């Protein structure tokens, strides 16, 4: 629900693009936006990735005993399925940030990423955007879904190579772009 304070921060002239492939979360977010008369948040039902296409998505059910389960729905990779929890899978469209931003003629000033271990792959699909628009970054760091290691191990050198200054606070990485 970070979209709510972000919608206030960007004001009436700004837009927030909330990429949310989880169907349950889409419905909840839409209800909250409607109840609060928020019109500057656009819900995009696609998953952000390093390539456009489609992928299997895991949506953990709300009725699991684990409180984290419904908040960690993500693209499926064999190593990241919690088999002891209830979930459903379905196919979602994937898109790169570069492609979406080019299609919609968006000039982002900031990007917030929290996608449960796919952060590095999202950034790879946003390389042109990062170079062209130099947005500020706020990235929740998780274990990389393919390696099982901290995604910081790949994100940090990638962003340094683009000239970003980085700082870490708990599990959140902040990226300050190089000066234009």
C-alpha cells in the first residue's frame, strides 16, 4: 500500500504506476484507491522482469498460518516455492521497465522496487531508463530467487557501474543517481 503516500507525494500533476500482478492485491488496492478518491495511481497488472513475455506467478493464499505468505507472492522459480503453504499459480504478463516507460512516454524521477527476489532482474530490464532519466531508487533487498543469496550482491555492482551512490538502511537500498 505504498502507493497511497506516494500518490500524495507526487500530487495532482504526478502519477504513480503500481505494477501488481497479484490478483488479490490488485483488487484490494483498487478498493482503497476508490474509497480515497485517488486517481493518480495507475495499477498495471504486469510483473516487472528482465524480459517481456509471460511467466508463472505464485499467489500465496491469505488463509495460511504464516503471516508473511500473502505478502510474498512472486514470479515462480523452482527454488522459491514454499510448498508448506497454500498457493495458486497462474500466468501473468511480464514487461521490462524500459519497454513500459518507452510505450507510455514516462520520465520517471523515482522508482520503488519490492518484488521478492526479482529486484536485480527488474533493474536489468530498466538499464536504459536508469541511464536516460537518472531516477532516485528505493529497493527492498531480498534473497535472489535464482541464487538464494542476497540480491545486493548483484544489484550493488550493477548500480555502481551506472554511477549511482548507494546507502543501505536495514533491508532497503537507496540509490542516488549521478548528477546530470
